[in-house]
């Protein structure tokens, strides 16, 4: 899946359209996924598969998403 910021999308819509011909393009807003651009053929295939709207919005299980966890100390201070 291709990721593109809103700014990149606005500067080069043609690149987003070309990328969407190969795979869905996630358009981010302030680093968070906001929209997805699909080719019309892919959109049509999704409807023909009979999947529910929820299934269509779910991410694939084989995607590798990197994230960092924050350490939180929940210890109670001693009196």
C-alpha cells in the first residue's frame, strides 16, 4: 500500500492516480490516514466480492506497520 501526505497529493495528483492503478493509496493528514484512493476497477472488484463495508475498510493482515510504544511507570510513590 502506498502512503502519500495530503501535501504530496495536492502537488502531484497525477502521481497518486498512477500509484492507485497498482495498489490503494493512503492519503495522510498530519501523519494520520485520512483517505484512500483506489482505481475504479479495484473499487468495482470490492463490490463484486460481496464483502461487507466493514471488511472493505479493514487493513490486510500481512501489512508491516512500525510503531513505538511509550514506557509508562504506574508505580505508586512511597509515603
